[in-house]
């Protein structure tokens, strides 16, 4: 399990990366924190539990605690993304558990990929960049700023998720019945040693065909 559980020893963690070469995460993983993923350049495949989504520039991905996920390439174009991890305790110390439960409710709604208006994209990038700029500054003032900005971001993302739910808008989810069944099987049995051959046998298909489907 330790190989697949990513849990940095921080209540709050933010990272910005731009990759100019083909990049594919080596393995699925999960962590015991909430995650906000914001893509500012490029297109990525985002695997969450037993579903796959296309994530485009300006999309935000909301990950609840314990969700199995990884990203993968769509093409060889560069991409830039922000990743923010935090736990509920980080902001509950400032606002209380009841307020935090409301702030984090959108992570449980099943709206995984948010399509932000252009104005909101600029706002989200701006506030995340400010958090990155504060990295390494452990003063009390900086900590208060981080909590304040995170709270503001969560409020706006919750509003976006609410609007998307009302419109019943769905992100670009890549569907294939066999792939979904195999993905669900992997999600349920990831603690066991799994191989291409053993999974293919489980679904009575050839390893080559299974590999081709997922590719």
C-alpha cells in the first residue's frame, strides 16, 4: 500500500510544473487529502477511480480524499498545471468544522471536472500563483494569507460546481464498457498483485486486446 498512497507530511502543499516533453504518471495513487488540479496549458487524460476524463486548458479537477487517480498524455504538446493538496484540519482551525464541511461539500458531489469561465480561469491562476509565491514563507502572516486565499478559492469553486450541476453539464468522459468494467475491477482489487495477463483472463479477452483498449 505504501507504494500507492501519496501523503506528503504537510497540511498544505502546492506545486506548479510545466512539462515540455511527453509525460505519463507511472502509477495510480491516492492520498488522504483533498486535491485541486488546475490545467493552464495543454490537454491531459485524468483517470479517477473507474472513469477517464479529458481535461483541457482552464479545467479544474476536484479530488476527494481516498480517490485513486493518475494523469496521462493525450499528445506530445507541453502542459502546465497547478496541484494543491490540503486537509480539512488546515482550514477548520480558522473557520470551524461546520463552515469547512460546507466549503468541501463540492468534492463529494461527483462533479469531478469543472469548466471555468475565462474570467474565473484568470482568477484561479492568479490566486494559485500567489500561493506558490508564498511557498517557503512560514511567517504567521503568510499562513493567514494562504488560509484566506484557499477559503476564497473553495467558495468560488463551489459556486462553479453548483452552476454546473444545475445545468447538468458533464465533462468529456471517455467511455467504453469493457474498459469501465476492467477499471472498476482494478479499483476494487488494487491491493492485490495484478498483471495484464491475470486481468485479461478475468474478462476472457487476450492480453493484447486489453492493452490495445487501454492505449
